[in-house]
């Protein structure tokens, strides 16, 4: 029996109890060079293993098997092999070697992108995220890859399955930046601009010691989404890093110019800015969002009219908001009614628009249930944040850092020490 056959026998014999699996893990770590030197034989060896029973051993063989160059002819079979493994493997076993599991899953992502079939990677990658997570609050290195595949396949709703989690634990800062950036783009695709703004805001205001490309691109989209959703770009909050404060705007001048033109409320001025900076918006792949900004200014100007008039003709609306004809005004009004941005009716006979008050009285059972669930969620998040804050305040590394930065203490410095340590 040669060494590969002996290793397969060990995998088959040591995959039952936790003690056996721990012992197998040690053997597999010592056998990595052996696996890499017999890559050509590993395809047959994998057929001798059951990924649902021999998950850890299968993972080591699969990681070695897919480590070399993969041709276009092999790519399809590799994708199917990795997908089957992800869907059937035992989570407790693969968590013993998370780096190898992440490596294998990223190769799946690379191959479906190479084959230009990102939709084939969505289901297995989503399953991989759940199997790697220690809890729903854990952000893994696979979250950004899963969201990227959802974006490329335009399956935006699939991405909501992980975006709905409240993330507290993060492995790597880059994962957080990408997770929020892709999360913002997915919500833009769903026209959920409020949520998109929240994710992009997290990227722009996250702690950073040096500026990164993700934050720069996120800030450009943050400006555009802010204009679409709020009609203005808010100032950086106090907790934004000094690096972002100093540098982000200098990389985003065409977008700041757009915000300045938007503030005038003049469609022609905004369109001129768009034409001047067209090439920059194209190179950033933001033309579609910029066009939505142009459209949003017309709608925002229509909203202003509702504060002054009870009824207005479509032609008067078109003249007031600088549209070419009444048909354009009608299209905007109908879209705004459908989206709940205004409350109005259109008399098709005489072309008159009647503006109305918001019919929502905020006292229906559904609304009360919605408010109650929101309150409960906020209370649960507040409790978790308090626990995290207390944990940080007692962390030796944090206390040592504070001690170095603040060598002199006053009595007031001890007010925040948790009661259990007094």
C-alpha cells in the first residue's frame, strides 16, 4: 500500500468520533506535501470518499486537487465537484480547517466567473457561508464573494439572505468594507435606496488608517444615492476617520460638482454637469446611477409643488420642473404615485393633477405590529452593544493602549468601570 492509499485508509477509518477527527487533522497537516506531489491521482482518490462522512479528509484532497492550473475543459467539472462537497459536507469537520475551506470556495467563485455563469455559484456559496459561520452575527471571508456573485448574476434578492443578519463579529477589515460595499450595490439594484445609503455610509465612516479603493468607490456611490434618496449629501459625522475627512472628497470632485448643481434645483445645470463629466462617470460604471439622480431632481421638484398647490395641470408641472412636455410630467407623477412618494390622482380628461394628504393613519394592526417589531429589534441590538462595550472596557489590550495614551488619570476616568470590577 503506497502513501496515498494509506492516507485514504486513515481518512476512512478516522472520520467517526471527534477524537478520531482531531487525530486525522494532525495526519492531514503532515501530509500536505504528499498531496501536492500526487495531484494527478487525487481525482480518483476523491471518488473513494464520501464528502458527508469524510468531510475533513475530502477537503484536504479537494484543496490540493484544485490548487494547480485549471483548463476551461476542467472548470465545469471542478465547479460541480466543489458545489457537491459544499452542499453535503459536515460543518463541524470543515471548521477545523477554515482556511482550506475558504480557499476551495474562492476557487469555485473564480471558476464560475471564468465560465461567465455566476448564477451557478450562488446556491453553493450561500451554503458555504452558513457552514463556515459560528453564528449569524459572524462575518466570514466568504460573505463578499457570495454578494459579488449575486451582483454579477443580478440575483439581488438572493443577497438579502445574508444582508438581513446583524453583523457583530468580523474576521478581516477588508471583508467588512467589501460586504458593505456590495450590500449597498445590491440594495441599489433593488431600488432600496435607504438601506443602500446605510451600507455605503458604513464603508465611508469605518475606521481606517489609510485610504483604500473600496472607500473611494463607495463614497462616489454614497453621494449619488444620497441625492436620489435625500436630495442632498450630509456632512461627515464626527466618528468618521480623519483619513476619510481629509482625502475622500479630493478623489470625488465630479460627484461633488454634481451635488452642487443638484442643490440649485435647475435641471439644465445638472444636465450640463453630467455632460461635462460623462467620461468619468462611465469609467466608474456609475452612469446608470447618475441618470437616476437626474430623474430624481424632476421628482423632487414635483414634490415641492405639492406643498404649494392642491391641483395643477400636467403642462404646468412640466413647465415648472423644466420638462419638455406634459407626457414626461405624467410619467413622473405616475411613477411617484406608484412608489408612494406623493399622493395624487390624475384626471385624464382635462389633464389635471389633484394632490392629496398621506392616507396612512398609523393606527392599523399591521402598522402597530411593524412598529413593535422594530422596537424589539432595536432593544435587542442595544443590549448586544452594551455587552460589547463592557467587554471592550475590560479588555487588557484596550486598557494597556489607553494607559499608554493617557498616562495621567483623574478620578472621573474611573466612572465608566463596570460595577463588577469595583
